[in-house]
C-alpha cells in the first residue's frame, strides 16, 4: 500500500508464445523468465498482491513456486494471438477486485527492477493519471521509412531532411515494462495510453523486451 492506496500487480503470461516457444519458462540467468518479474514485484514496497494471469498449468505452477498468486486460469478467448493486448490486464482486475491501482508487468521485461515499478506507481499517484514506462529510441523515427513499391516515404516528413542526430528532438518508445492505471479507469475501459498518460523513463539496458532468441542472448549478456 502507498499513500493509503492498495495496489495489485498483474503479470500476464500465456503458454502459446510463438517467437520463443515456452518463452515464459525459458531459463535466463538460471531462473525461469517469469521469475524475474515476480521477484521484482514482490520486492516492490508499494504492491500488495502479485497475481499471474495464465492459461497454462506449468506457468501457474512455476509462478506459485516463485511466490505469486494464481487465483484463476485465464479463459482461452483471452489467450489467443487475436486477443487485445490489454484484455488479460482488465480481466484480472475484474477477477481480483478491491484494489485502487493496478500495475501491468510484462514477464518479457526481466531486467526492470522493483525501483522502476515503485517509480511508476509514485508518478501515477503524483500525476493522478495513468503511467507507462518508456525508453529512448535506438533509431530515431525521423530516419525511418515506409515503402511504396521501392519508393521510400519518410515516417516523419517534417524531420526527414535533418541529418544530425543532435538536431533531432529526443524520441521515446513504450518499453512494455510497466503500466499503471487506477482500477476505476480500467473498469471504465479507458485506454492505457492517452494524451494525459505520464511517461516514466527507463534506460535501454533495463528496457529490453524478450521477443526473440537474440533478445534472450542480449539479456544474458547484460546479466
């Protein structure tokens, strides 16, 4: 609890990952991938309960072994590739009521620490609105293009002629590591990212998102 507000952490972890099969159970630094996020959540000074939302019995078992609660199994319709990304978060907040704030922690961000989680929660309370974690883009979108056949079309035409990195405004991308929102806003169907969402900046080395085998190698190198 923080400032009189109760906080629920939700870790969504389906069993059917495609890019890295059984991704959430893959070992990283000697621990299952999901264990890194469970431990960070349990070490948070703000979070009252850590819940894993999964459709997979093995993930449920491992999650309990590392100290998380698995009070329900996620319905199959919320575990497919076509399910909205925030649907398991909203579902979990409904299944485990009674909290003021909910924190979404993707298990694919294993290097995010408890200080990042607490920082996001504190910012959400201070700003009285949702918070997302971001990191500076490795490649600026001013130097990105779409293709019309083989013709290059700049994503940001107004900045495409800028050739010096120092002359570009700093660009940030969602890191996917932490999302914070009030449960009232979740129940109301409010989007996680809105014009009044605040950004919590994380460094690239803690923002890595495990989506491929190469990402696992990079995370191992950081560790």
